[in-house]
C-alpha cells in the first residue's frame, strides 16, 4: 500500500459524509478510549483513516476541543503511522 492519510475529526455529523463518500468501514480503536476509527483502503492509491474523537459517556455529546483531539491523534498515529495527518474542523 502507498501513502496512509489520517483525518482527525471531532463531530460525527461532519465525519459521516466523508466516511460514506469514501466507502470507509469501521475498525477497532483502543477499547479504553471513546474514539471511532474508519478506514478506506483504496482512495487514489492511498489508505485513508478517519479518526472521530467519540462521544462523552455522561452527556452523549461529541468530544470537541484540544484534549480529545490530542488523545485521538496520538492513538491513531501510534496505530497506523500515517504519512500525513489532517485535522479537519475543530479537531
């Protein structure tokens, strides 16, 4: 496989059209973390990982802000070693 691109996003509603448009499928994220990860294996020769910060367990809202974004980005980088990381939106 060629290049791996990770796209970190905070909100499910923003990520949904990207996930759908790329035909990505969900893959396992670290069980102790609320993140949701999706992979599109072949997008113009690249693997695209969409890493969504997840949902607050207590309030049921999207995890936005720097702390969830840092945790998600660190975990996705450790798992996939992307060549490029894109922070989309408030992530």
